[in-house]
C-alpha cells in the first residue's frame, strides 16, 4: 500500500485512464480509431477493415485529412456516394446522411433541397427554409455562395479596378437577364444579375460585339469596371440558383468584419 502513496496524482490518473479506457471507448472492432457505429452509420466504411478502400491509408487518417475512406485518391468533396447531388463533404458539414439520398424522407433529394434553399434534414414546412446568400471578398477575389450557415462553394471573380472599384455594402439581386448589353462600355454581359438597379452587377466574363470574350486568366484580378465577373460555368449556375431578392454582401475581405446593411 505504501507504493500508492508515492506515485503522483498525475500518474495515478494516467493509470486509471488506461485501465478504464477500453470500457469507456466506443467499440472499434478494427482498431482504426473510427468507432463501429460511425463506420456503419456515418462513413459507410467497413468496421472490420481499418483501410476500407485498400489504398494504404487507414480510415481515420483519410477522414482527418479530408479524403474519402471509401474511394481511392478522392477527397470528400469529389465523392457523392448516394448520388443525391450533394457531395460527401457537404453532407458531413450539413449533417445529412451521406448514404441516404433523401435524409428527411420528404421525397426530395438532399442536393435538390439544399440548392433550392430548403433544409434536407427537416421536412417540417415551418422550419425547412434556409436563406440563400452571396458574399464577395475583394481581397480574395472570390464569390461565396451559402445557405443558412453552410458554405456551398467559392468561385474566383474579377472585381473593379482601383479607378472603378466595386462598391462595398449589402445589396440584393433586383433583376436578372440571360444576356444584358452595357451601352456604357459597349459589351455583352451573359447571365446578368443586377445590383442597385442596374448600377452594377454580377455576370459572366463579358463579350465584345466582334465575338471576342474576356479570358479566364482575368479571374482573380481586379480588371472590371465595377461589376463582379464570374467564369464560364459558375456564372450560369449561380444565375439559376439565386432568386430575385437574394442578399449580396460585398466585403473588403471574406474573413473581415461585415459591412453594415444599406
Ligand atoms: Ca473502426
Ligand atoms: Ca484507405
Ligand atoms: Ca450525397
Ligand atoms: Ca429530402
């Protein structure tokens, strides 16, 4: 008994922890540090194989570094296991079931819900709306699309030059057109989303009457006349996604303080 009086309280705690941990820890049959329950219900991995996809990295290491433990060489955001148009990274972030295409069982796919502003975790009409939001960071030259508190994606943009800076502040999409003509600058603006009643807006890389289109290499640089220019692909996708009235917050930085509402 004398021995116990001599060991430090810290050592005593450590001994207790290692003695008690097999009892306290959740069952983990393959000892890969992902519990059986998480393997079966969350990640859809094999609870009896520490390296489900056989790529030499165990399930835990892959999950920790953002890789899918189910598909070799793919990150979570490159895999849509249940084919519901919502990738595995977003499913984990939102808390939907990455193995069930219709988590709340209301007949509408998780991906369809989230991109149209609905909560795929809840079919109750009273609480199922998630607000769509666009943020633009001048410093980062990026447009971010979100629903509720979930960031769906970020895309490179080109905003105004120092001479024609993009205004900062809170705006709303107040008009949309597949293709708008700028009389002032003599160019076409595909997938036009107007802010401040046409004073400036968001659109795809512009096109000149001769058919020349601005190059993608301008994205990430401040070369516009004040508008926010998006690449081919994201421009139409955001045009289709954003409803009239969708708030657009233009900030010096996406990580800085928010600009007060107009
Ligand atoms: Ca395990
Ligand atoms: Ca693996
Ligand atoms: Ca999915
Ligand atoms: Ca659903």
